[in-house]
C-alpha cells in the first residue's frame, strides 16, 4: 500500500516535469513575442510593457488571412480525393479479394517508409512538365500519391475485418459492387475514414519540403512552408518572429484541442499500423 | 454461371484499385525510377545529360562532405531514437499506475503537442531557446554553469547534438504515449504475481513490461529511426546544415545539390543511397519485432 502511494506520487511529479518540458518552449515563445519589436530579450522574461500589438503586426506581416486560405485550399484538394481513392482501393484489396491482391498490397506497403527527399528532384521536373509548377496543384497532386501507401494500408486494415456475410446479404438483395460499396461499406467505414482524414489533414498542413521546392510564392504554400518564408524574412526581429510563429501555430492548435481525443487515438493507431 | 459472376466481380474489383494505383505510380513509382535514372547521369538540370555510370555513387561514398552528411544522419539516431525510446520507457513505466487519473489525461494532450505542430515551428522555437540569449543559457547561468553557455546551434561541436535535442523533444511524447498504450494491455495479474514473489520495480520492468512491449518498441524505433535518417525540416530551419557542414544531413544535401548547385545526378545518387538506407533500417526492425503470432 505504501509503495503504491509512493509510486503514484513519483508518477505525478514525473508527469508534471514532462509537461513543463513540453510546454516551456511555447511559454518562452509567448513572453518573447510581447517584447518591443526589434529588441533582443532574454529567453524567459516578462516585459515591463507587454506589446500585445505585436500579434496584430505579425498578422499583417505574415498575411495570415491569405495563408489560411491557401492552406485550406490545399487540404481541400488533398484530403477528399485521398479518402475516396484510398477507401475504394482498401475495399477492393481487403474485402473483394481481387486476384493479385497480395502483390498490389505489398507494392503499396513498400512505399510506407519512403523518404520524400528520395523523389523530390524528379518530382520537380515532373510537376514542371505538367505545367503546374508554382501552383497549389504542385503540392496537392504529389501529396495524394505520397500519402497513398499509408491511406490504402489503413483502409485495407479496416475492410479486412468486415464480415463477408454483410456483402453477401446485400448482393442477395440485388446490389451491384458499386452500390454495395457506397450504400453499405462507406457508411460503416466512417470511424476509419474520419481518423484517416485527421491524419491526412495534419500531414498536409505541416508539409514543408514539397512546399518550398515546388512553389515559390509563400502565399500559395502550406502553412508550414509559409512559416519557413516568414522566418527568412523576419528572422532578425525576434519578438515579431515569435509572435508570427505563434499565430501560424494557432489554427493547428485549435483544431487539435477541439478534436484532441480523436487526434491522439488516430495518431497512436496510425503509427502502430504504419 | 457462378464462375462467370465471380470473374466479373474480380474485374470490377480491379477498377476500384485503379485510381489509387494511378496516383501511386505517377507520383511515387515513376519519380523513384527517375531518381535511379538521373543518378547514372551527370546533369545540370538544363542542358544535355551525359552518361556517368556509377561515378556519382563513388562520389557519395568518397567525398568527405557527402559521406559526413550520411554519418550525421546515423548519429542523429541516438537523439531521435535512443533518447525518446529509453526515456519514454522509463516515464511510461513510472506513470503506468496512474495512467487513468485526471492528471494523466491532461498530460496526454499536452505531451502530444509537439507531434501536432509543424516541425518548422519546433525548429524556430528551439532556435530561439538555444540561441546565445535564449532560455537554455538563461537556465544554465542560473545554476552556475555560465562557463558552458554558448550559441548551441552555431558551435561546431554542439550544432548536431543541439539539432538532436530538438528531435528528441518532438518524438518523446509520441514514444511515451505509444509505450503507455502498450503497457495498459498487459494483464495486471502478471504484476500482482510478481509482487507476491517479491519482485522489485526493476525486476518487474525487465521480466514483464519489456518483453510484452516488443511490438510497440518496434514501432517507436522504426518511426524515430526513419525520422532521424530522413530529417530535413528541423535542420533546414535551425542550422541550414551549418556551421560549415557540422550538422549537414542527406535530406538537406539533396536539396542543395539539386536546386542550388544544379548537380542533379549527384543529388539523385545521394537520394537513392538515403532511400536504400531507410529501407535497410526499417525492414529488419519490423521483422525482428513483429508479433510472432501473426
């Protein structure tokens, strides 16, 4: 009994330390953002005269509204198409038991750990030859392809566990494969697809390499790519840079806090399956 | 009749795979083949490419700068992988008993934050923390270690470890939660039996917890090793590979070679080596730690 209580206490202290270690960088970012623009404050120093206006300045300097619009457009391009295409493929490989499914599945799985840097150079020339370099399509189209191994893997894992009888009874009622898919299986797959949607949203929003290589104009990039450009432009003005970084972080943080349960579960499952 | 229906179904099935396969082939398989092709040529990205055989690969392994980048990526594994997994195990084992408490639920959200924010933001934040006037030096001075304070990311000897610290911060929460989730699946009766046998916390950890977490540890190691070898965002933002080449990694080197120095062939050879290295590390880890029952 005594040891249990002592262990619980150690655990609590450790949790608090871990939380402090995780949050400290954000706190430092926040207090620094309140210092007068252009000064060189200490790492953790509450200013005498907090400059809340820095956030407004950074909002204008970073052109937040346009950035948000750009990121949202890219997410809207990547996530719905990926979901539909991957759900169809997962359904065929996991449930329809098409001939050669094992080969198709292994072909997708081999792409799971592929580093994006491995193909970024030809992607540049490919996207240029398609005539979409420096447009949002340059990020959207390759990302759908790059997310396909994980998405198909994820959806297949769902469909493999769907009982065969479900489809058989629908077929007896006269449903074709297409109807069977949309009317029966898509609604049942909602938990798997919504978790996948969360993961794809996050990975698209945070995508950096493709954004800086394939799109020159920061206003056509993802939030992450724009943040890189913001650092390049305002890197010497530390309070403004901190304020801007916090602003650019805010949308993700808000979405995370709203959907935190789903997020954590999806990410944990996502890495377990991957 | 029945066979005919089945065959029709199968063809329909292939139509379902087609769109996914098309995206995958066009935007992943094709560029992968092109990378291999480019790697055998000398090309500036504009003019005519000339056949170069394996010369680019020889340069990857003999040019000290290029090879140093590969070594750096391997050194980063210590920080990105070993530190989060070992610390994560220790932390998860300590907080296992209070994993259902209110505090632990709040902590779950908090320690997940680094996974959610862009790596670029982590890079910017930590560049500031590790700068000469940053929080790290402020804390060190406060405990009387003023003599070792420095611009951590700008110092030849500390730039790479400093980048590693950023990676450890990003990955520690994920590893801890993954391992904790794994521990919650262990039958509590095992622990009770061990307690009755008089096992201490250490015995308990090494004879029950660790063996049961085979799969979770495998996942943590795979994810973090891939993150270390293919690191780009954090290094690009915090050091740009500097000072000199002290924190250069293959991902960043590929970017510079292909888009600044216009050595597309050499960049592609390095890309092939990096891809091979990632797969060579990820596959055996997966194989070794796979659940033996499945």
